[in-house]
């Protein structure tokens, strides 16, 4: 697990940079998913608008490209590597559920990008203890 401590408003941009870093490390595009907790990633919006919902999900199941999604739409799904961009929460009362969902989607590597103190506050002791073991990037 890795953690990159940035404000909510920088989470998406830094998560995008992390995609590039992971690709440079040798991870394949189809192994990576970037999940947002607040507003959807602009690439997700563009993919859905361009390909429709069926085409968007066909891309996920093909497993050939980086997949961009909102945490809510990724329940029950996994990828080898998940970058969780904690870019805020639309409904604060659902924040803990969204956080736990996002934190449990990676098979091998989880990279959390967002405000660490807020993530720990919302997630509680269990999340704080997990993040203590994370590599700080």
C-alpha cells in the first residue's frame, strides 16, 4: 500500500500522475483502475459520453486499458492495482462506506491519494492503522 497526502482538490491530478508512475514501473494499463470518491474523473465522463454505458463497461471487462470509475460503480469489482483518489464526498454520511469500498478493491497494490488526516478521521482506527504501514510517496 502507498499513500500520497494531498488536499482533496489535488487528488485527481496527483492520481493521474500516479498512473504514469505505475506504468513506468512496469504495471500494464489493464491492471490499473483509478477510482474517485467525489466527482467523477473527467476521463470517465468522456468515456461514458463517447461510448455509452455498455461501451464503457466493455472497456473494463476487456481489461486492456486503465479504467476510470467512481467508487460507487466499482462495488464488487477488483483490479490488480487500484489508485483511490479521495477527492471529496458528495454525501458526508456515506463517506466511510465509500472509503472502505475503495480501500478493498485492489488485488495486489493500493495507492491512496488524498488528505491523509481526513481519510484517517473518516475511516477510523482501522484505516489509520493500515495507513501506518503504507509507503509514503
